[in-house]
C-alpha cells in the first residue's frame, strides 16, 4: 500500500542534515567500538552543527527512526528489542529507545507489531510539529549533550546488532516521507498528534489501524522540510551554542571559530560588517565571541589573509 504525497518537498536533505547524519553514524560506530566518552559527541556539538541544532535534531530523529524500522522488518520485534536493550542501556537511553520504536511504527504502513507497544508502556506523547529530540530533552529535563549522548547510545546498539540479510516475508514498507520532515501547519499537526495518540491508546485493533492510517496519510500530505533562515530561529540556537563555547574557554572558542572562518576575523569586532552578514539580532552574540577571543588573540598564528583582531 502506497500513500501519495500532494506536497512533496522538491529538494533533498540539506548539506548540514547530511553532515549531521554522517557524524551521527561515526559517533555511534566510535561508541560501539571504543566505549563511552564525550569525545565521540564533539563533532555534533561544535562548529556548523552547533549553530544548526534544529537540523541536527531532525537528523537524529530520522536516523533513529529509520534504524529502528530496519530492525523491526529484519527479524526483531519491539518486545525483543526492548528486552535486548534493557541489559545494555541505562534507564534514560531505554526510554529513548522506546520512543524510537514508536516513531518507527508511526512511519510504517500497517506495522504488524503495533499491538505490542501498549504492553511496553509506549505512548505517543510528542508532537509531529517539532523535532522529537528537543521535546525529549525538555520532557526528561536533561541538557542537550545528555540527549545527544542517549541518542548515540541507542544508535550504537541499533546499528550493530545482528539482523536478517533481507526483510522478513511480508515486511511492511516505510512511508515515503522526506528525511527531516515536520508538519508545520499547527492545525494539521494537532490533528495528526491526536490520531496517533488515539491509535496507541485504543484497545480495538481496527480503530488503531484506522487512526494510524489516517495520521500517516496526513503526514505524507503535509510534512515538509523548509529551509531554516540565518535569522529569527537561529538566535535561540546561536545563543545556546555560544554559551557552550564561551563556557569552554577562549582557546576552544578560537579553535572552533577560526576552523571555519573565511571572511576575516575583523568581522567579529566590526558591528556593521557583522550585521550585514548575519542580521542585527545576533550581532551581540558574536560580539561576545569576540570578547572571549581577545585574551588569546596573541596566541593565534598570524596569517596574511586574516586581519588581526584589534582592541
């Protein structure tokens, strides 16, 4: 059964989305091979990806959902996954895993395993209008680094457990939704949320299937991946990113910033040039970075193509 989209996004995932997905896979591989350590998370929390936290969250959602869906069609059931993970994940990561299983169910056409979810305590508590990871962090009152760590823990498990080489006979297909999609129409998002919640809560299988199918139809029709502008929404994520960088110390700020800076360091201390590049609303944030850089500016190797920072 295929559901056609009336509002399919014309372009594929952004470069930042693809970069975040690649870094997530690398982090999960490093976690599985090397064991725990914050070093595996660093690429996801600095540089371009730090300023695009929204896109990183979407990449986390898409990859965990896709990976869980693959396992559920290649020999595993939700109960088996939950039992297997229960001996290997901490309690917080186990909660994230159950959400990943539920998310995979929501984007799978007529999943045969849906009836198992109520017995596992799985519920549809989040909205399809925002990234799941951001909502998960708020629900469990954890910092961003902790939520990213939980996601990487789950991915390290899901990406490296044994599975069948081919999908099981009669395995359901995933919905044709662009990776990183959200439903940005508040009215439709609320309707989809209600349908998914009803599908998970009812004890009548036919009603559950009907509600889930209608929710999926609306998701495919209305989910989109709009571009995130460098103004407005970025103010919030830029603030969080700069708070983290400044807290880590001027040396880290300098290393992170200069790794990707191509237009010259003078932009940091010239409000007019900065405003023309990123917008007035984030000028003060970058000036904070400049203030953090000044104490260690003399330690940065001079380059002819980068003007010096002046007091």
